[in-house]
């Protein structure tokens, strides 16, 4: 195998050409967790060493310790070609006004010391709060102003990425977990990428270092203190356990020996071979370990059909990670370093607040603030005892903006999020839904609408009616109403 002198590059857009191996700086937060901050000039020197070998695309976030400041010091050195700095903005759910979004972006600009962010990646915790779409529209305006070169998102599932794209947001990338253990991104997300300009940036490709030669044939660890390994050990457990994981390592090792590379090279190359993947993010432990030389081997070999079949056979002994990409942050099983995130999600502000029903002693209601609730005299949802009735709901953002005008499936996703937000305010969840009624204007939308409904209710299976109607007021393609009965405590 010949080792290339530089990593492969990919032109993502007219504004960005990236190294296909991005250097991830999330471990800066781990290094600095005890309060000792990396000297920014020293850190910039470490980044410069990566950039000099062609690994000049750096990924970070607002909460990765001083990573943005270190990267800013690198950019200030004026190297040519100029390194690329991708960062993330992860606001707490709440109203995403122009001022809030602009302030979030301006903080990134200030910390980086630049006039424009190369790729601003947006993360959102709960899609029940529709302000995520407002934020993306505001980010798009800032892109038009030149403060952002391109927009990305992180940990978006295929359904919500589809909503954003169908609503006119030019999302260039979606950063998600993708590895030999976590193969979710090869499903609906990759299918969506085939028909759009969006590409995936894959992290976790080495599962915190578990997908490497050093773990082949080793006993299962009993105690783990490293944040990254704590997280990915949960993935191993969920995917079938240690022996199933060792089966994947053995398959990768066979390919590695055949190709004269490492298990890590094989694991990363498998992800890079997916057409939807623009690049992989390899974490850097600044000042401690540099893997640039080993990562160059990725571009000196390829895997054939026999290699892929060998891995596919090992996959048969594992289980699929539940749900779609990003679900590990939003619902059980919480596959994160800290484990159960329910306390974090419960602390988030709700979109609605339940109010007493004036004329019903045991009642409660949710009002969305729509002007039509007063004009027509109705509530978004009514609770009578343990029964909740949710009014016909459309894909309306704000007071009157129609979301994803031409995409009935995306409208359905947005509508169901709104319904769930009303149910949550009244103490219910999707599992309590016993009936839905769906009205569509075009029979051709049946499959897309049904698929979006099934994504949420596939296992719950409430009673359902779907009707094709002559039209819906406002040009909507879909309207849905729902009924729930809150179950007895276990």
C-alpha cells in the first residue's frame, strides 16, 4: 500500500472545499474540564501541525472549551491556504428571534476573530418547540448577509432534515454518528442525501477508540472514566454486547491484514465509502497524540466487494441502534456519556402552558396564541379528565406561515410535533394517543403522509382515518386531529 502525502479533498460548494478527514476538537473540553485552560498560541501551534499535513478542516462548537479561541489564533497567523473552521451553535430551546440568533452567531465570530463563519452548524434538542425552524431561517438571512458561508445541522433525523430542506433552508451538511456499530445513517438519511445537495459529516467512526487494534481480543472493561468511551460503550451494549462487538473487530482485522492497514483505517474507510458522506471527524487530543500519519493511510487503499461482505456477515450478530440519527439525545435509550438525559429534557421550556378551563372544574386547555382561537372560539387542545382532544392542526409556523408548501410528508412531521407539544403541556405523550384523523388534498400524498405518521406512531398504532378532501383553507396539503387518553400509572 502506498501512503499518500495529503488527504483527499472534496468540494462541498462554491464556498467550501474540505479535507475528507476533519480534525475534531471536542476533546478540548475534556482536557480543560478541571479548569486548566490551554494556552491559545500553544494550541494554535498544535493545529498548525495538522494543517501543514493537509488536515486543515477543523470542527468545534460553542461548548468545546476554548476550542474556538484556539482556532481563532490559528486563523490570525494568516496561513495559506487558509484553514477552515466549522463550529456549532447549540442554544437552549426558546423563541429564536432575529436578535437571539444574531447574538449567537456574533459570539462565534468574536471568539474566532473572523468576519464570516465557514460552516455554522445548528443543534436543537426538542423538535416539539418549532422555533428550530425559525432559527434556521434567521441563519439563512445571516448567510445572505455574508456572516455565514454555509449552514449545517447536527444530529438531525431524516424527517426533520426533510422539513428544513422543503421549507427552503440550504443545509449543506448534517453531522451525525456513523460507524461499523452505528449504521443508522446508511438508512433514511442517506436516501435523502441522494436527492438533495446535503451531505453527512460523520463522527464517532472509531467509537471513542474502541474500533482499533488495541481492543481486539481484549476483555470487556469494567470501569471507564473517559467521556468518549463511556458514551460508545453504551453503543456497544445496545448493539448486542461485547462479543458481538469483537466479531466486528475480527472481521475488520482480517481486512486490515489483507490491506496492510489498521482496524481503525478499515472502520473509517467503510464510512467514507458511503456516497452520502462528505467527510469523517477524527478527534484530536491536542498536545498528547497525533494520528495524522495513520489517517493518511485511509487514502492509500480501497475495500472490495469481498471486504464489505465480510463486514456485513459480522453485522448479522449485532442489533440495530434504535431509531434514527440523533434520537439518542432526545429519547430512550439515551446513548450519551452521561446516560439518562430525561432530567435535561424535562428542564427545557415547554412550547405551551396548560390553563384551567373556566367552565369545567376538571378541565384544562392549551391555547397556541393564534388569532383564530378567539375569532372562531376554539382551543388547540382540551383535557377532560384523562381524555385529551387536539384540534385539527396544520403546518403553520408563527401566526400564518405555511411550512414546506409542496411537501405533504414534511408538513405531517411538523404537524405531529405541534400535536405532541400540546399533549406534553397537558401531561400526555405520543404513547397516550388512541386516535388520529388525517385530511389530505391529494391522494398521491398518501404514502408520504402515512410514512411520516408511522415514524411516530408505528408501534403505538392508534385508530386512524385518512380522508382525501377537496381542499384545505390556506393551501395546506395536510390537516390532522388527535385524541389521547392518559394511561394509569404503572
